[in-house]
């Protein structure tokens, strides 16, 4: 059922309208006594999910018992990050998701279904895993909050991904990421019906249909002044609410260019991007727009690690971003990579497959560290002098020396492709 829907490519939903839409849906749901909210963490700060979580707290007050940020494999949020994202919400409501210890397997999808959705590429079974608080917490309402936007692993982010991946476990996250990597991100990004989504939909239908889950989806875009605004708000408990949000997101967040881009400069906000695990969205979201032999420059003042998790960070440092053939070869007979398939998938995602160059300009990592994982290195201060984010506008820019670049101030809020790539 859809409890509220509003939005269009031209809509701007302000804070008052956001509150009205959210509370209209909550009124329809009726009184609840034990509510769990599952919002994203600070890596999705611009989703407006923090503001929504605050509104939910003000509505339910003492009946909101738990808030479980959907960390996935990300690091735990700090107190300052919680304060900044979820204003005026008591800290004692927040729980930490431990993707290695705090999960239960709620069901297993057979290998023949995995084989079917991957066109025979993989045939392992897939465990549907959730944080035990989600599955066994006894809540009479579970509100999953998040932004629908093109995504490299699943096609379009959110809906049941927020639960099965955001509060999922080691094996489930690893195997789902690898499904997406092997199938090919360029076959999936911006699409609702993908192999990973089919796995999650199967799990929702067969294993958690009894849970009182309601989804609150935002669609975020930029206005004429470049400011991020809410273009859509969709609230409901079935796949249709996700499809509505995804249809709008494609219109709002997908930029189709008439020709491939020779040079792209991407800026990574240091408050949001501190690892290549997240920062490689600069690669995922632009690869369909990049020209062969083009150049991608990533300005990353906050970059200090490769992985959000220490073990995955170690694996990235060891194996590097060397493309699909090298990663698949490394997997053969390799226990440490086979036990961390999400890391293997990330290594595939983070490579241009040799088609274009990737230069990172990190705030804290050294030249040796960057080059060891197969990226090019450039000095941050020198690059900032040449490409000053404060002077660049999103889209095409003509530099003082006549050079033309395409600038992206936040790769997490969109997807870019050349028209010819879409038609292949």
C-alpha cells in the first residue's frame, strides 16, 4: 500500500511539506507502541534521512524504542556525526549494527534461483540476513528510511536493500556484491529490475512478509542554483512505492550526455568520503560517461583509508584495483578473497578495466599508497589550485588555459552516461 506520494522532476519539497507528507502517512498507520527506525548513516547525509528520523522521533516520542543506522560494512558513526545528522534525537536510542556478529539468517535462496537471475554466471545459494533487532525485536512498526538513487551494486539504491544489505551480515553482503560485480554494473545502474534486486525481492516475499515494514523514500536533485533539494517523497510498504521513487530518480539523477567525456573532475566532500570504498562512487557513477582513454581526476581531501573495515582495507591494499580478469584470477584457490567477496566485487567496481585513467588527489594517503592499488597520484594542493571547487560549477567548465572539463561536486547524488553507451 502507498501511504503518501508526491514529486516530479520540477518539485521542491520544503521542510514543512516534508513534515506534512510524513505525518500524513504515520496517521494512516495508526497508533504504535514499539517503533524501530532504520535510517542510513552519515555517508548518506544528503538524503535528508536525518531530518526525517528527527520528525519520526517527535511524532512517536517514547514509543520510538530503537534507531539502527544501516551501516552495512561502514564504520560506526561518531557522537558528533549522530548529533549533526539526527538533530535533537536522544543518543540512547541509537544501536550499532555489527555486520559480523549481530545478524540472523532468516532464509536461504537456492542456487538455482541465483543461477537464473545471473544468466548462469553464479550458482551459489544466498543467505538472507538481517540484524537480529530487525527480525526478532518484536516491534510493531519498522520504518526504513533512505534515498532512491542510481547504485552500482543493485541498480537503484534503497527499498529492501536498506535492510538486507544495510543491516545484513558478512556472507549475504559479500555474495550480493559479487553477484552485481560479475553481472556487470553497466548492465544494472539506473534500473529497477536487476539480479541483486531480484534476490532481495525474493527474500522480502518469502522470509519477512510478516514484519511490519514501511519504507520512506526521498529523491534528491539539484535546483537551478545547484542546491540539493527534495524532488520526491514516497511512503509505503510494497514494491510499487519503490518503483515510483526509482522512476522519478532516473529522471532527476541520471544525466545523459551527447558525447563521451574526455576529462572529468570529481570532488569528494571530506565529511562524507574518507575511503575509496565510498569515494569510488566517483568511478562507478561516471564510467558510463567516460571516453576511451579519457581522464578522471578525483579530488579527495578527506581520503585516509581504502576500506571502511580493517580487513577489507588490507585486501584492497594487497590486491589493488586491477580489473575483472585479474580479480577473478586472484580468487582462484584464494581463501581470504573468497571469504570477502564484497571486497573482490569492490576491486572490480573500482577499476576502469584499463579504458580510462583514474587519478586520486588524497588528503592523507601517500603517493606510494595510491599507486600501489593501481591508481595514478596527484598532489592535492596543486590540483586544488588548478581546479578550485569553489569556482567550478557542476557540468562543463572552460578553464583559463582553454581546457574543457566536466565537473561533479558530489558523485553520490547522480549517474552520468553518454548516449552512445546507453545504446550499446
